[in-house]
């Protein structure tokens, strides 16, 4: 864990967390109340422009959960973070990224109200039935990725309950 944390930059920037939920679940999400989450992959868009930058924020998202504070913490009680991406430096990209992921071909589905208590977005959490990889993210996030390449900093295989006969390879 500390090794991972050492690899994270102290710089400020924006990030995406990719989470995998192995089965449909109803999860209590703070004041939003109980919400139904379908099986699949979730992309959470955030930014870290406070003290400690990306290292502090992502370090927290990637460590075992102690106490749920943000909406994403509640999802993490059932879903595992399988990847994280980031772009260093301004501008704050999380809102544009969240919107872009719900537009065009292969768009994901916004989980209304999630992670956007402090902004006017529809959502900062987008559901995908297939794992959103580098190609899809680059296509959705467009020139922004070229201007400030997203860097995949963590890549872990999701732990699925059983592999036999699975048709969910990604
Ligand atoms: Zn927003």
C-alpha cells in the first residue's frame, strides 16, 4: 500500500476511479438514501486540488475503508476499485468528464445525484455494463486526454465470485 502511495504525485489534478460491482446491490448512500446499483463497472469523476493533491485523495480512495464520508465511500462498501486514472494540473476536469461519459456512442448511465452535492451536474458516477478501458476513455474525454494524458496508475483485476462459465471477460 505504501508503495502505491509513493507512486502517486503530490500534484493537484483530476482523476477517475473505476470500480467493479460483482452483483446488483441496494446500498445506503448517506442522505441520498438507499439506491439500487446494477452489476457492472462504475466510473467516478473527482478532483484533488487541496493539500496533498492527488496522492492524498487517491491514497484515501484506494485504502481500506474506515468510515464512509463521501458518496463514493458508500459504494466502496460493495464495489472494488479496479483502476484509477488522472490528469495533473488545472483546469478542474471532473465535471466535464462526468458529462462526457454519458454522451455519444457507448455512453454510460448516470447515477443521478451521486457525488455532485457541491455542483450542478446530473451525476459524478457513471455506470457501464462493460469495463471502460483506455480506448473508450480517450474517445469520451477527447482532446483533454491529448492535452494532459490520463495516466493509469492502478490496474487490478476485479475479483469475481466465480470464473467457471463466465462470459464477462473484459
Ligand atoms: Zn459536477
